[in-house]
């Protein structure tokens, strides 16, 4: 547990140093993503911030935004086998099992 607390303190210290460096317009060579920098200076994330990290996820989310997915009319079923009997539950409108 003590090791975890020390790691957390190290990250807090590193965050404070990086914030000071960024606010004073110094250049630091680190290998963080730009999302880490945005979180340090309390900027909100945008969908376009996802593209350099995971291009496939970004393209799929943009596709969902551009094209209306409600026309697909997807129905979901949950099939559970209990005691050699299959039960089928239809999940609609975000119902919970």
C-alpha cells in the first residue's frame, strides 16, 4: 500500500511540474498524448482528439454521427441456458436483464 501512495505522490508532483512548465511556455520533450496535456490544463476533450489515438474508433463514431443508426432497427436478444433449458429475453429500449 505504501508503494501505491508513493507512486501517486510522484504523479501529483510530475503533474505540478508539467503544469508549471506549460504555463511558463517552456518546451519539454515528453511522450504523452495531447489528451494528457489537455487534462492537465482543464480543457475539455473533443471527438477529434480521439483520431490520433484510435483512428478506427474515431471513424466509427463519426459514421454514427453522420448516418442515422435508428434506421437499422437493431433488436437484441439475450439467450441464457439454465439447467438445460434455453431462455430468450428480448432487450429493447435499454432494458436491464
